[in-house]
């Protein structure tokens, strides 16, 4: 079995494309990425290391039915984690947002995953520097760093490959 489980929520496909880029970069240590609408809690618990992707919708919301998604997503999946034990699991989060259109809630959705997995006892890894971004506020900034990799495919798409490569390098000790 692969060492790293990659799960994402998306309706438009941008977060899925990043998940595929991650699994390509990691090679055989990563499982095929899975949309959370097709996952169970047991699917996540099967891995010691998880990489989770989430876009931020509208004004800082998780993707899901209430935001107009065609199918369920993180909004519906996160409540199923309540009371689950992720002790001993390492969780890294990447999030997509738009700094120009939503500068006061840039990548906020990452925080909701961070908060839920922290409550479930997971070890959160992959905090990312806020340098190089132009936003006003984000719930996803904790102790002056993003809780995971922040990506802006609308305004800084050209920076994504280098950011992703550098972030994955920081995570490598989790699966070595």
C-alpha cells in the first residue's frame, strides 16, 4: 500500500489538478488521489500520512452543497470526522484561494480542515510562509504562517510549481 493518501474536494477541478500534480511528484509512495465525496473516514484512517486539498469558496466557505457544488464535498465530509481518532496520523493541507477577489478570506477553508483534524488528534505538518502573497486577512494564518500550502491559481499560477515542489520537500520527513 502507498504511504501517503491524497484526498481533495472540488467542483471545478483546480484542486483535483493539484492533487494529481502531488501524486505525480511523489510517485509510488502516494495513492491515487480521491475526491472526498467518494471517501469514508476509514479510507483516510488507512494512511499514516495524509495530504488534503481544499478550495475556498465565496467569502471563506468550504466547498459543498450550500455553496452551489453539484455534489457533496468537505462541507458534508468534515462532520463525519467528529469523535474520530487520528492520533499518530500526519496531516498536511493545501488550499486554493483568490487574493484579489477575496483578500479578507484568502484560503480560509484550510483552517476548517486544520481545526477538525487537530481536534481529532492528528499531527499537522506543512505550515507555509505568508511571504509572497498579497491578502488582507486569512483564518488559515496561525502563528504568522499558513496552516498549509496556499495557492492562487487565478493570480499566481506561475508560482504554483515551485511552491508545490518546495512544500513537498518540507513534508518528505513524514514518509521517509
